[in-house]
C-alpha cells in the first residue's frame, strides 16, 4: 500500500510536466501561478514522506525520482523559453528606439561631431 503523500507527489509531478508543455504566451501568467501552487503543494507533502518504506513504496520512489528529473528538465526548458521571449522583447524595443531616434546612440566625443543632433 502506497501512502497518500507519495501518490499525491507523483500526481503533482505529472501535472507539472504537463503544464510546461507547449504554453502559449497569452496563458503564461496563469500557468506560472498553477506551477507555483503545485510546487507549494509538493513542499507540504515532503514532510509526510518519511522512512520506513514498504517494497511497493520503494518502487514508487524510483518512479518519483525519474519523474523528478523530468520535472526539473521541463521547468528549466520553460524558464529558458521565458528568458528567450524577454530578450526578444528587449531587442525589439531597442530596435524600435533606434528607428525613432537614429542618432541617440552616437558618442559625440569624436572628431566628426554632428551639429544637427
């Protein structure tokens, strides 16, 4: 018989993996809140997972360890996507500002000082 805490941990891990797959930018805030809630739930469950374990719980523990690696990889991939989107947004912002003010980034200390600036 597997303890309820182990079963819930396994279910929360599976939910985390599913949440981080193919997330649209419009839904990202809602998904981040759900991820935070699932991680909080898992933190609370961790206190209830203590030794001694039965043979069935040992097998479930092996699956949980495997799932944990998948969770870590999927969360890392999700964070990387967010970072890439932030960098793209910053690049677009800088590109637009260079079109609006093309002489804004020029250093006026050179020998050819543009008086029209």
